[in-house]
């Protein structure tokens, strides 16, 4: 009787493992795609800080199902922490839009480079599969040398061209590109 029980338990575990869905991993990409321009001189160094709401700052992709509902997708995952990806991609987006700007959290070897701090707080994210990704942001640019302290809040939207989960990652990337456009204009 005991051997039958152990055999049955083993069979159940084997079936459960075989039926498990594979995980899929997604990354964010700088917009527009391509290499950055080479920099002869760095005139502005930007220190960038990005925060995301805890609902979406997790390993699993989160999609909205309704105005008050969300689904956490266990097998559709970010390849790295989402805050890290958003920070890195936004930094690349800023650098691609403005030559002479370096986004780095440590001082460069160019002492005459102007230091600017950019703080981005993503306060709301809406991601609907097959529809759009939307990020609502509060941002602040502090340039102590020039005596500038600019603040703003904006909502950036990207329509999704397909119904797959990779389109959601591309939508996130597009929204970050739109945010970079705004920040570079304000710089």
C-alpha cells in the first residue's frame, strides 16, 4: 500500500512538472534603436534617479484588466529588475537625444562639465495587452550651477501594434523615449 502511495505521489509530481509553462523574459530598449553618437566633449553630466510604483516594480509583468484590476503574469517576466531597466534605458535615450550629455552616477574626468540632477517618479502605469502602455510621471530637473529647478508632470502613451507580451515591453520603451524627449527639451 505504501509503495502504491509513493508511486502515485511521484506520478503526480512528474505530471505537474511536465505541465509547467516555460518562462519568457523581456527587456526594454533605447529609442530610437541604433548606436549613440560619439562624444568629443562632455558639457553636461546628468545624475538620474528613477522610481516606479511597487505594483509594477517586480519580476513578473503586470497588465491591467480593468480600471481597478490587474493580473500578475507568472511566466511573462522582466529579464532584470524593471527599475534598473527603466533607468538604464532612459539614460541611453537622453544621451542619444543630446550630444555632450553623459548620464552617470559617478563624476567624470571633466571637471568643467555642468552637473544636473534629474529625478523621475513614475506614479502610475497602465498596460493593456493589445491596446496601450501609459506612464504618468512627475519629474524634476535641478541645475544648481545655473540656478534652475524645473518640475513637471506628464502622461506618455504608446499604442501597441500587436497583442503579444513583447509589444508591452516595446510600449514601455516607447513611453520612456517620449519622456526622454520631454526631459531633453527641458534641459
